[in-house]
């Protein structure tokens, strides 16, 4: 299928932005509704937490197969199919009549989310040539920054004024739009021919990643020495170790780990993983800090975090058009990570008397740091892996982001539980202000570690992506809009 109505750069960007928005927003919007879901279903905090854990484990189980399915069935078909699964599962979550039904539908939702993110990223980077990767990343960062910031606001409004079910229903119109738009305008892309399905690689990677995610997710609330937690983490680590041995020996591996031999991809991957730990952990911590520590309402807490997304959107355009082509990824990422660390340190001095508007200004500034890390790491990370390995590289990239985010939340939950604990509510740790301050300093430390990792990135390796965009004439724009891409 091809489209003569809209360019494939625009088509892929619209579909993937919509898919990313609902997938990333889901990470934060559901947390706001956990307490209300527990009351409605008369469930314990541990029972309600299964709605989050089930989703995360399902994502981990499905990610390893994403690249192979994209090559086997075609990336367009897999992307649209996964969006359809995620959207339908979201509607079913809203209609759930019991907690068990909700958990089952969340697992289905996680399968869709685990497939659509890496396949969509592969299509995005195949649609944009190397010289325009930073432009693609500036598009990608908007939904990934905006969604987790506005999720708590929307969730708070739904839970307070409508129903918790709307934290799932909200995905439906966006998912339907992305699916219909993709059916109409998204063309399939040239892609490698899938080889024989690597069963051993899939079992070890999928189960290993799933067990690790389960252990990391459950550990903070049930205790790290709890038998099932220890068994899950140990088994997951052993399976992933076996996966490495199997995949390095396989002639046609499901996950070609040889991509880590690429110096730039390896460095960008380490930076992305550590940044995900710091960033998603920080968002999780701030939501609790503002509500439980500073006694903000859910709406006030969400509106205080939201300026971070505005900072990301504004700064991403400047970075992609002006700074990145002239400076390169290394110094931008180091500066951005140090800015995030500095903001976390400043926030560690906040107390009940702190100005809400000052906090919003500080988080707006942090958005500049977030854009300076995620956008260059995504643009540069794929610069030298080659077109044939883009699919597996994006799969690994997204798996690392998912694990990093889960580890960040688990790390901060463990800090809150260990320092000045005051109980739990809906599976979330409650703590005093000193514990939140310590958690913010932990986030700062992880961001500094990521900055040190960013020093290993070589700008020369990413030279193909460091091209200043040329000004397009109206004729050029019109020509691109009606061009045919396949």
C-alpha cells in the first residue's frame, strides 16, 4: 500500500506519536486511580498493584518478539495490529466488572504496548534518513514528554469528577484515530526477511525479562527478601544470562546482541537506561512528594509537574534545529543530565512553605535537561547500526527503557519504604518529607552517573545525524507533501 495524499514521514510521525502518547501516558494516569479501584472492588493494596504489575510484565514478555514479527508480517501490519489490541484492551479495562477481569485486560493491553513501541520506532527511523534523525527525535519527544506529565492531571480529574474507568477510556479515541489514520495513509516499508523463529532466544529473553520486571515491581512493597521476589529476580537474571549465550551463538538470533559491538549504540544505550531510571523514578517520586509530603491535591500536583513537559517541547525545537547540528550529542547530553541532577538537588530543599509557582518554574527548567538527553540519545544511538539491524536495535532500546523505568520506580519506592516509613496506600509507599528529600538526591546521583556514561559518546560517530536542516521553499514543501513513499 502507498499513499499519494501525505508523505510517509508525516504519516509515520502521526501514527507513532499517537501510539506513544497513549502508551506512555498509561504509565502515570493509572496510578492516580489505584486507590479508587481498590475501594470499588474491595481489594487490598497488593491486589490493586497487580493491575500495574500485570501490564509491566506483559510488556516485557512481548517486546523481544517485536522485531521478528515486524519482519515476518510487515511493520505496518504489526504497528496497526498492536494499536488495535491496546485500544480494544483499554476499552475492556474500563468495562471490567471485577479486579480479575481488569488484571486480565491489563495484560492484553501490555501485549499491545510492548509490540507497538519498538515497531513504531523502527518505522520512524526508516522513514527519516540519517540527516533527519534529530528531526524525527524532536517529533518523538513531544508525546513521550507530554503524556507522563499530563497523565496525573487527567487522571485526577477523571477520578474526582467522573469515574476511574475513564483513565482507560481516554485511550480509545486517540487509539482509534491513530489506527484509522494509519489504515488510510501509512504505507508498508521495505524490511528484512524474517528467518526461522528463534524459540530458545524468545523463551529465555521473554521469560527472563518478564520475571525480572515482576521481581523489581513487587519487591519494594512485599520486601526484597520475600521468597517469590528473590526467586523471580534470580530466575530472571539466569534466563537473561542464558539468553546472551544462546543469542551470541545463534546463526539467526531473535535479538542480535552483536549490535552492542557498535560503540555509539552501546554508549547511547547505557545513557538511555540510566536516564530512564532517573527520569521515571523522579516523576514517580514528585507525584508522591507533592501529594503526600507537601499536601497538594492530585490536580495541583499534576499541574505543578506539567511545566516540565512544556520545557521539553520548547527546548526540543531549539536543540534539534540549532544546537545539535553544531555541537553534537555528547556535550548536550552531559549538560542535560547535570541540569536534571541540579534540579533534583534544588527540589530536595522544598518544604511545605515552598511556592507552588517556584516549583513549577524549576520543573520547567528541568524540561530543558530532559530534552537535551532523550532526543540526542535517540537520534545518535541508531546512527551506525545499519538499516538491517534497525528493528532489533529499537527492540533492545525499548526493552532497556522499560527496565530502566521499572527500576527507577522500584529504587525510589525502596528508599521511601526504608526511610521514615509511614505505611502504604494503594500499593504506594507513604513517607515523611526527609525520605522524599533523600529520594531526590538518589535521582540526582543516578543522573550524574548517566552524565559520566555520556562522556563515552563520540560526536564523530554521530556525524551523519549532525546536519543542519535546510530551509524549504513552498515548492519543496508541496512536493514532499504529495510524494509517494513505500
